[in-house]
C-alpha cells in the first residue's frame, strides 16, 4: 500500500503518519556491535541473509556502517551465511 490513503469520499488523499524509527544502538548504549555476537547480528539480516537497510531497521548512518562491517566479518569466518540455503 502506498504512503497515501484515500478517505471515504475517494477524491482527496491523506498522508499517513508514521512513528519515527530510533537507532537501537543509540537508544541502548550498552549494546555494542561485535562480529562474535551472532544473535544480535541476526536481528539485522533477513531470512535470505541480506543486510536490512537503514530505512527499514531505523539505525543511524554511523551504526549502520559499523553493523555492515561486522556482519561481513562474521560472514568471512563462517559465523553467518552469505546466502540462504
């Protein structure tokens, strides 16, 4: 469904309001990004083993870059898969 929804009359479009996403790493300072923490990294990859983009995960740019590097490290030492089976 698009970001616009038709009202009852059908001729005027209204904008949906969304709750802003918050970076999980900025909100929770105790969370660190580490390639050895597989359970936390799995929250940010899809079932097809693709990295979830920023606009969906809600991460800030700094933490998304760090997360991407750590996921790639975990893939290289075979802790995470490159592709789904």
